[in-house]
């Protein structure tokens, strides 16, 4: 019984850490333009729209976060093998992973922007100076929370995978959840704020991203400010739910029916999410209604 | 048509020459495994697992960059990446269930449900973002009517786009894709784990099975992740960009991916067994 209570506590803590990690991951990727919306940041100068948006896409978010979390988890694991305090080891591992992230960001920005030189897009040194530390800070939060969560799974919940392997698995899942949930909000709602609300961006408008703010040119910090209103927390909820429910169904129901309990609960959870999704879809259709032409609606 | 107006590249059919060459590679890999003294049953399991991953990836609705602008339906990330994320979440659950119960069937079912659950939550949050934050209803660009719910799409598709969001059939495809990818990945992991656990002690001068277990788990885990990425990337090449799910015409290309993934898995499976080949040195 005590073990189950401890397991539930650890599950809740891991879910909370995952929520913070998801929110920080998405905000980091939006400030750095790491995910799929980066295609528009890259495209804009080619269409004649020179901008000051940070453009540091190193790779897709999942492999990038897989790499950074496995570096953090690997260094932390190595330090723990030589009897470092786990908290200190996880912090040091995350710091080293963040420096790797910073190096990738800098080379990513310089490489990507330099490739746009023939379209007259300048390399802004002040963007590297001011925004790289901001993305590093967010990445630190994401990596630290993920590695701490993996440490709890390995040491307290006794998952068979070693800490670095857990870092890789959950780093990739973190990037997948964050990019899936957060990208449309950043790509459509922020980059194409000049387009109509409640409709997709027409393909003919590709590249015409918003480049000016209330005063002066828009900075990627403004994008981070905007996306933390929805995309960050939503990504956090997404990743937090994945981690929490995956652990919860295993901790509480693994013993039932020779292991089939956790599977049955998993299927029930999938059905519940399916029903909620169908409700969301129907709510959208009912509330917004079909698109009408301007003459018909006026 | 892709979102940027170009024609979809790559044919729909199966290339006979390529298929014959692939099957020869597959048979040679199996024969080589047998000739080296390994049982071929784990390799068959790995081939089935790899083919399942390739098959499952085609169900996952992936919109890539156009989806991030609400220009095309699907989840706004890459095919390989999303499938790997779901499959690895499944692998996490499957490995844990095997540790706790030691039952092969429970473990692969646990892996499948883990992948399906990850995709269900992700797809729900995608739709919640589109509907509640962006005010955009779900609409498919490939079919006029949802094959499952019967919802019609043309009037809900905004002008100048190929559709947006995740219609119910795409949500269903995502969950099924995560389920199959998690199943395939867990089969590969368990087959490799058993092979390593049986062969590593002899290779390490008679170390006990208990002491070798962490090494076997880690090796099998790393290789399983590698298999995931190999098969997911192969399937992504077959898809060429974006796919809406099982109702998408591109889904017809799936036999090609299954053959390709089986061949790649057979060869990679041979390599993954060679590392524990006892040369007697």
C-alpha cells in the first residue's frame, strides 16, 4: 500500500514536471522559431519581406529535444555514478546540455540567415546576443524538468531503462507533443496575425509574415510573449497528461488481472479522449458554422 | 497536390525490380543470421515489428509546415518525428510491463496502448488549439465527407487552403497509427532483449544473467529506438510530405512501405545480432 501511495505521489510530481517542461519547450521553440512555422521565417526574405525574427531551427523539435535531454540525462547519470548528489548532477547535466543547445542555436541562426544573403537579409548580431540566452533559459527549464522526471521514473518507480535512455525517449516525446500542439498557434495566429481570424492562411499569402510591432520591428521576444498565452500552456497540458496518465495507469492498475488492468484502463482513457475530441470538433462546427462569401454574410 | 501547388512526386505502384532486390536482401539477411548460429525467430519478430511501424506511420495524420499555418489538415510536425514520439511512449510502457509481468502478450499490448494514448492526447490538444484558440473548424481537403461520422467538409474549408485541423477520421487514424507503431516497436525491443539476455553472459566470460540485465535492456532499448527511426523515416519518404490518415489517397502506397521496412528491418536486425556474435576470441 505504501508503495502505491508513493507511486501516486511520484506520478503527480512527474506529471507536474512534464507540464512545466512542455510549456517551456514550446515557448523556447516559438521564440527561436524552431518548429514548422520556421519555414515561413525562412521563406519571408525570399519573397522580399526582410525581418528581425530569430531563426535557429537546428532540426525538428523531437530530435533536437531528444539530443539535449539525452545529453542532460547522460551527464547527470555519469555524475551520479561518481556519487554526486542527484539534484546537483541533474542541474549540472542540464547546464551542459543547454550550452550545447546555445551553440546549435548560434550556428543555426548564422547559417540559416547567411544563406539568405542574396535576398538582402542581414545577420543581426544583437538578435544573437539578446535572444540566444532567452532560448537557453527556456531550454534549461525544459531539459531540467524532463531529466528530473526521468530520474524519478528510473530511481523511484524502477523503470528498467537507464536514465540516458529515458532522457532520449521522453525528450523525443516532449518535442513531438510540443511541436504538435504549439506550432499552429505560433504559425497561424502570431506570424499571420494580419490574416483573417478563424480561417487558415491562404497559400498565396505564404511568406508575408507580420514584421512590425506597436513600435518598431517585431522581435521574437514578442512572439514568446504572445504564445505563452495559449500554445505554451496547451503544450504543457498535452505533455503533462501523456506522462501522468501513462504512469498513473501503470502504477495503479498493473497488478490487476495479471497486467491486463493497465491495458484496459489505457483503452478506456483512449475512448474518453476520443469522445472529448468528437465533442470539440462538433462544438467548432456548430459554433462557427460554414464559411460564407462576403456578399452573402453582409 | 502538395500545399505549395506542386504535383505529388512518387508513383503509387510497386516497383517489381526493387521489390525483387529487396526480397533477396531480406532472404540473405535471414540466411546469414541462420548461418551464424542464431535462431531466426527473433529476426522474424524484428521484421514483423519493422513492417508494423512502417504500416502504422501511414495512419498518422501529419500536416508538416502547411498545417502550422492552417493551410492543410493534420498535425503540424514531421511524419517520422511524430510517429517516433508515439512509438517511443509505447515502448516505455511495453518495456515496463515486461519487467513487471514477464508476459510477452501483455507487454506488446501495453506498448500498443501507450502509443495510442499518446496520440489520442496529442490529437485532442491539436483540435482544441484549432477550435478554441484559432476559431478554425476541422475540414479535410482530400475527401468531401468524413467516412466515419459523415460530416461534410467543403463548406467548412476556408478559402485558399487545403483544409485544416483534424477531422474525426484523422483523429482515428492517429490513434490507430500510434497503436500499431507502439506494438511494432515493443515487439522489436522484446525480441532483441531476449536475444541479448541469452547471449551476452557467454560473451562476457560467464557473467550472471542478473548482472547482464541492465546492459541487455539498454542495448535493446537503443536498438529499438534506432529501428523506430529507420522505419519511420522510410515510411515518411514513401508518404512524401503530408498525409491526412487512412482516407488519404496516399494511403494506397502502404504496401511499398511495408516491403521497404521489412527489408530494412531484416538487414538492421542482422547487424543488431552481429554485435553479440561470439567469435571465440
